[in-house]
C-alpha cells in the first residue's frame, strides 16, 4: 500500500527525472552563451487511483500546504516531498473494490501527482 502523508493511494506507475537549470543568452552579434545556474532535486511523478471524494479533496489540499509529506510504498520510505501538482479524472466505475473499508459505490479517481524532493 502507498501513502502520501496519511492518504492511501494506489500507484500504477512511478517515474522520476532530474534536470539542470541552464540560462541561454542569445547576443545579436555573437554565438549563444550558456550559463549553469544549478540543478533541481529529483522530481517524482506518480500515476494511480484514489477512492472517495474525501481522499481526493485531501490530496488536492496538499498542493497548497507548503509543507513536506512522507511518501511510503510497500514498506519503503522514499523520503519527504512537496506536492507540486495533482490532476484528477473520475473513472466510470460501477462498483469499486480497491478499498473494502469504503462503500462499493464510492467514486474512483485516477490521478497524476508531481512531487518535488525535499533538499
């Protein structure tokens, strides 16, 4: 089972990327000049499902919190992350079986979550 903070999520895909921040100047008479300004920490992207309107709103509220939350999955602690972005789509589900502690007619949402690693 995966959790961000205390919110249960069902992850289908986990991806991560890193990038360097490079400014590019383009003078009129000369060639392009690149300046390295630093690098970002790891950006983690999760795709999965979340069940219930309450958990969807709780996950949505993490975007505006400005604090870090632990990300855990199947006994592994991935560290603390800031929630940068989250997108939801409600799935057309007749009866959900992901969370047996909730009613079978609870709504199911697919999500894409972008997390910034705490540096």
